[in-house]
C-alpha cells in the first residue's frame, strides 16, 4: 500500500531510547533530519545518587569519545562515572595472568564504569536540547508498516507517526526485528550472570578485575565510592542457588570464588540474574529499516563490550545517514543503509567470535588446553607491542572506527 499522500512527520523514528537509541538521537542532533525517539519506560526516579544501580557498563574510551562528541559526557561525569586505570585478568586453573595499565599506552584511563541509567538519562537529556529531535517518553511502538515512500508506526495509544526510516534500538527481544521477519542466529551460553554491588576489605585500586573459573568468569568492577559491581557468570543452576543464599553464605562463597583477592567481601546489595545468550541478526537493514545495539547482536559480558559495540553501531549509522543527507539521498534507501551494515557487521561478528572463543577456552579443564592458555596469557603479558594491541582493543580503539569515535569530532559541522 503506498504511503498516504503527505510528507512523513519525521525523517527517522528510533524505537528504544535506552543507551544506544538515545546515542543515535544525539548523534543526529543539530542536523537537517527530523528525528523522533520513542522510549517505552518511565524516566528513572533517582539517577546518580544513593546506592549504585545494579546495571552498570564498562564504557570504553571509544564510547567516551562518542559521548564527548555528542555533548553528553560532562553530564555523565557530573552524575557519576568511575574511572578504571588497570585491568587484571587471571586464570583460576593456572598461573597465567595479564595486567593492563593505561599508562602503557599513554592514556589517563582504560575506561569508566557507569550505571546504565546515568548513561541513558544523560543522553536523553542532551537529545531534548536539539530542535530537530523529539523525545517521546513513555511511548511504545505497537506495529509498523513499510510503504514504498516510508514507514507508518502505530503507537500503543493508537497514534500514528510517519518516517522515511525506522531504526530498531529496542533491545535483545526487539519487536522491530521480529515484525520485520529478520532471523536471529545464536545460542544460549548455558551461563547466567549474577550481578550485585559489594564491599570488600581492601581497596579495588581503580582496577577492573576478572578471574576465570571453570564455571565462568567473575568480574569485580570498581565504583567511585570504593564498592565494586560484580558480574558472576556461572551455570544457570548455580546462579539460582547463589540468588537464594543468605547474605553471609553468599559473601563467603563470593570471597572464595574471587580467591580473596581484595580480602573478605564484607557486604552486598540486592542480587539479580541475567541469562546469557549470543544472538546475531542475519541482516541489520532492510528497505526503510535498520537495527542497532542489542536488537542486532548480544554478546557474553566477559569483556564488557555489548553496549560499546552498540554505540559504535549508532555512531556509524549516524555518519552514513548524515553523509547521505549531504548528498541529497533518501535516508531510507537500502543502498544507503547497506553501507552501515557492511561497516559494522564484520566488526561485531569478529568480537562475538573472539568472546565466544574466550568463553570456551577458559571453560575447559583439559590439561593441555589449560597449559596453553596460561602460556598464552603470560606471553601477551610479557610482550610489549602485542600487549599494547590488546590494550587498545580493550579500550575500543581497534578496527575501523566511525568519525564520532575518533578524536576529531569537527566532521559533524562539515557535513551539515
Ligand atoms: C550482566 C550484564 C553485564 C553487562 N556488562 C556490560 C559492560 O560492562 N559493558 C558493555 O558494553 N555491555 C555490557 N552489557 C551489555 C549491555 O547491557 C547491553 O548491550 C545494552 O544494555 C544494550 O543497550 P540497547 O540500548 O541496545 O538495548 P536495551 O538497553 O535493551 O534498550 C532497549 C530499549 O528499548 C525500549 N523498548 C523496547 N521495545 C520498545 C517499544 N516497542 N517501543 C518503545 N521502546 C521500546 C526499552 O524500554 C529499552 O529501554 C552487559 C549485559 C549484561 C546482561
């Protein structure tokens, strides 16, 4: 059915205003494009005060650059963002250790641990400052239909909106992806991540710690008030057991699993669990439609890369769309969108494959494999140039970065 004979209300409608969707809205802020971002949830009541939220992310330097370039970084650090300067990774089944120090690559930090809601609320607040961006919240998409000239989106309250391009930033269970009939490949990792905010006897030393146990990795991520956010990936039945334990017993088991590296674990906040799955959409784009962030891919949290990959998707898609506008092209044209897909799909797949390999490599107790992986860790730790490559990868600075993630953000003005 052709689009009704009227110009669409927007050029781009983004479904999902969490970290990735709101980053895209900001990256398109100040351009000629009329953008709407729809977020189903209510705003968080308290942000950046009181107890740390359970959901935090390790934000790479590349993502920091994106936040700086779109003008949202200062708001995040004003709320709260915890820098980490070291990363210490070791194998419970051997002597292999790897230690990264930001000074080795001449950078002040390796990244920051930030609550997801601090990232989201800072980005949405920034998005609202642009005349060409409308934030609709709470507002949820019900269904959409694609026409030759555009897309019509029906909201759950019955309102209809039109656009030239629909972007699905609606997370791992994306209804945009499902309604578009885009297949997802992947599998359950057979692990569940238990998360909590804990206190330890000794200081975390601004270090992101990760111990690989045969059942899965256990991370202690440093927070600004001296506490740590833990991500304990383990077998689903063990995760269930850990959630059900009394506080003292949970603290004892956690301390033991972490080999008392920071002394005793002395206190914990509430615990929650997230089943882990690898998912990869078979396509990121269709005529008048693109997927970004978890809607396109989900990955094991062991290297803290999930949202960082999503932010690179957002920055790349913004670059491709702004380039298209500068050339007078239709932003919903699949030929335009394919440039975004080609650019990001390979990089995302490479990271997903590497993380999957790590998970399997550290999940085996077979002696030759265990010896080899320990030798590998020692080798990387001892080899300066190779180690610097790894550090830069962990900081998100490897690969073909979009302009927003490079130092120079002046390009935005150049294309407008
Ligand atoms: C335990 C754990 C630890 C992790 N740690 C890290 C880490 O350290 N570093 C890292 O990079 N990544 C990490 N991740 C991954 C990271 O959390 C995700 O990649 C990230 O949250 C995805 O963001 P997103 O914006 O793509 O999707 P989501 O955060 O899932 O957001 C989707 C949004 O869409 C909205 N929405 C959905 N449907 C609709 C609709 N119909 N209409 C309107 N709105 C809609 C939702 O309300 C939601 O706000 C971790 C994940 C887990 C499980």
